[in-house]
C-alpha cells in the first residue's frame, strides 16, 4: 500500500487558522513562551510531540510555529474531522485524519504522515491521542513507531508542554519547548517515547506516572 502524494495546506485555510489563533493570543489568553535554544533548519523534517490539554492548543500552537519556527505544520487529527460537514477545513490546514480506535484502518493515512514528514515538513503528534486536561495520559508509541520508521539519518524531535492557569482579564498559558532530540534507527521507539513523555510532563509542570517499558535496553 503506497502513501498519497503530500498536499500542501491551502493558503486560505492556514490564513484563517492563523487569524483565529492570533485573536485568541491577544484577546483570550496571556501567553508566555519558552522557545527551544536552537531552531532547526527550515526545510528539514521536524516532528513535534505535544501535550494535549485543550481545543485551544491547535490554534495557539499554529501561531507559535509560524512566529518561532517560520513554518506551517501538518497534524494528526481524529477521523471525525474528515466528515463532510467540516467541508474539508481540517485537511486544508494540514490535518491528517486517523482512526485512533482502529489504527489498522488508517495505514494509508499514517503512510501519508510519514511521507509528509520526510518530504521536509513539520508534523505535530499529540501522543496521548486525546485531550487530557490537568494531568498526563499515557503516550502511545505505535503511531510514532509507524510514522518515523527507520530514519536514514537522525530525525529532529521537539517536545512541547502546555499549562493553562486562571488569569484576569486573560487566562494564562505557559508553552515550553525542549531542545532538539535526535531519533535514530538505533533508538528503541517505545523507550524514546517514554523519555519524551516524561519531558512533556516536566515542561507542562506535571508528573508522568507511567512506568518505563519493560525489557527495553537503553542505547549507549
């Protein structure tokens, strides 16, 4: 089964998402950002693993990707967002719908996500696979393993933590990015994901209560 050819998000779709995120940024939230110490080059594959706290995460995050990384990004989203009622909006902003309850039915979409990433794009994954407000859900390594495959050269991965706090007149949001972590074909995907989930938790001011995968050997 081959992947579909990557399709660029439409200019109109991404402009609308950026406008929504910018309004939220200025009017609804007081956003504090801790960017990574190093910004990857613009045309290299870049994978973001992001904490999913709220439906506001996507528009706010899109603004930050444009402002700090000078990039748009594709993002794995729930299969429901491919429904005709949304008139293709989520696909037009780079959404890649995946059936999380039946990942085997989404093989072609996951292959598409892989082709998008290794074509030199940024891709966002919410590894908890659903919103988990106020605490950490367990990171799911299967999608990460399938999308990343066995990289020919180290893949740049950045973790992002998000924390929402009460505030007046705007709610406070703290968004922190990790340094670049390189994922290579020698790395164990389950252990690498576990380390990133602990990192996401720390960046979000939370604890990650799940145990390290059993029977895994650390590289080096």
